[in-house]
């Protein structure tokens, strides 16, 4: 009977989970928003429904978290220990590492050995595979791409979130748009929000850019520049076969991909720029959960 594993992604505003078999097929799925109150119980109940929907017995599970080195929260671990008989203790894994495992297993980097993934959402995450194996560094903290320093101006939010995350996470994108509006630029996004700037989301910024809003176009262009610089830094240090872009980047690939490639190419050694592939995730929002499920089947990851 094929081995079934459960992957739980707690790295973004929507918690996602999938049950997969050992061939990479998603048999069932579930999702729920992060919310105060009884979130751990909601995770347990959603996981139980996903397992029931898979029609088999789950042998292991892993939980993907925003940052490398983060433990599974105690209440989540306790809740997940009740999802079914025979399930081992929930294994923590960094979201970036999980995405890299998934893309190499059944996604855009299928079969490659030297792979980097980079994604933006509520957080900025990255994962690295070297010779087909996840690389976690000397202290288990590798992949903290959100802390890449890309701007010589040391802003206060860099110290709180990391340089790259302050610029290109969902909140960072909105923050840069709000600064532009407060400095006097006019944007239809602010008008659509009724002047309440706290209602603006990163999706609003991308939709505004698609609709031709000049300020949103500028913010998206700057976002692509920062991501391209980060990708170039990662490629320079690690010389991967492919860099897979996920999260908001993949969802906005129509506006972002070529701009990121161009910015990255400008900053790479020509011999490397000719060789590295920069591609979008083919697994969408479930990449991290799929990778977590794969990692659960191979705890050494």
C-alpha cells in the first residue's frame, strides 16, 4: 500500500495542508485562515478531514514554519498528535526548504540536484538543495533570505524584519505604496479603499499595476528589482541549476518574471547568467505543504 504523509504549511496567512502518496500525487487537501482563538483545534480538525478524504492511513506529518529553526508551536503539536493512530510526532521544517524539496520532487525543478527556491508572501522564504539534499547550514538557520541586505540605507524596519523582507513581503509592498501616497502621489488603489490605507493589500497593488495605476506599477517594478538582486546574490554564491520563484512572484509572473530575470542577469557574471534557469513554481500555493509531506517521509531532510 502506498505510503501517505501529511504536510501542514503554517508559513502564511492561509494555513494549507495536503495528504500525498509516495509518487507526489495530492490525494486530499484542506485550508483555513490563521485566526485568534481556537486555531490549534481548527488545524487538527482540518487535518482529520484531509486524512479521511485521502482514503488511507497517514504514517507521518511535518509542519512548515516561516523561519528556519522555528519549533512547531506546542499547541499545534499537541493538536496534530490527535489526528490519527500511528502518526509520528510532527516534524518542523522551514517553509523555504519544504518548497525546494517539493519543486525538486514533482515541480519546476524535477530531477535537478542544485536548486534554490525563493518566495514572497507574508514572509520572504528561500530553500537550498545541494546535490539533491536540503542544506540547513551550521546552525540550522540557512535560507533566511529575508535578512539579505540590499539597501545601504539602514531603515528601522530592516532591523525588525530583515532588509529584503521589509521591502518585498506583502506588508513591505503595501508599506512602500503607502509611503508614496503619503508623500503626495495619487493612486486609484487608495481611492478604492475609501482613503483608509490600512485596507490596502499586496493583491490590491498588483491589481492596480495591471490596471495601469502608475504608482502601483512603480512599486511592482521596484519589487522586481529587489527580488532580482536577491536572486543574483543567491546564484552567485551557490551556482544552482535552477532558481524557482513562488508565492506572490509566481502568482504575478506576468508582471514580475521577465523583470526579475533582467535585473538578475545585469548583476551576474556573464558565464553564470547564461546558465542559471529562473522559472516560476508549477505547484502554486501548495508547494510548501507538498514539500513538508515529502520531508515527513524522509526525516533526514
